[in-house]
């Protein structure tokens, strides 16, 4: 099964989160579905959290036990089907977290990954645990602190992506042929075991939510967001 992100920036707002959760539920309900592929149309895979000029968070992000992006990332990580992200453009902020939460990441030649939150006075609290599970904590720390753009090859080198290819469509076809040989039950068993072996600390979702709320309320963050909107750099 495939789901395509088709908006201009594919911001990680509630509409996109709900759409992906719905697609995941459909895939889980189909006993013949072994893999769910997430890819995007256009130059942006996912631009991360929507940032408003008034520094207001989307509905449910500040008061839920698990903010919508966290719930999505956790569901993707634990789903009893293989989740494949095909990144052929820019993944920034929470978009990096979205890719990292998937089981397999295919990076095309134009794929780029970048955590930009610290430049705004924010912390990538929801994305970072999922990124660190792929890269290790020190590499996750580095890419958060440097805010550097990560290329296709570097992403594979640090574990952020699994495959680098000049032809994502061809590699995806080959990968799906391989995945279709798997018994769906064993995929679910593997992912359940990994969840037990490497659990998230209790309260981490709430800590990520609280840190996001705290930083969004900082006057310096609100001022930066207003300035960036006025300059047309955030839309």
C-alpha cells in the first residue's frame, strides 16, 4: 500500500498526521498488506511542525497525553507492517522525525535532512528520540546542534537512511519484492520484540510536549517567528 504526501510543504499538521494514521489503520486492517510506503510529490518530503506567526500550537499539541506527531511516530514504529519512507527532497524538523520513525528509508539523489529547531530557539523534542534510535545519541546531538544539511550519502552513513539510490522507484520495486516474501505475523513479532528490547522511557511523550510548550512560550521564539513570517521565510 502507498500513501503520497501531495501538498506544497507537507507540514506536519493535524491534517497530515490524521491522513497518515488513517492510511496506517487501513494497511493494518488488510491481512494481505505487508508494507506501507510513504512518499511525497514535489521537492519537499515533509517540512515539520507548522510554525505560526503568533507562536500558537495546533489543536491537541499542548494538552494531550501524546501530541499528534508523537502518536504518529510511535504508531509507525510499532505497526505490524513494514513502513518504508521514500525521501526524494527536503525533510526538515519533524519531517526528519517522520522518516526516522519508519522501518526503512530510501534516499534519492535530491534527499536532504536538516534539524533547524535550535535556530528558532526550539528543541526537536518529538523527533529526536526517533532519530537517536537510528543514529545513536551523539550523532543526534550533533545534527541538532549544528543544524547542518545532511546529504543522501551522509544520511546513509549515519544511519538516518538505509539506502541511497539514483533511482528510488527501481530500488523500491526491488525492496517490495523482497518484503512480500515475509510473513506479516513475523514482521509484527519482530517489531513487538524490538519495542520491548528498546522501550521509550516512561513519560517521554509528556516531557516532549512540555518542552515544546515551554519553548514556544519564550518571547524570543515568538519574536523570531513573527520576523520570519514578515520576511516570507515561513508560510
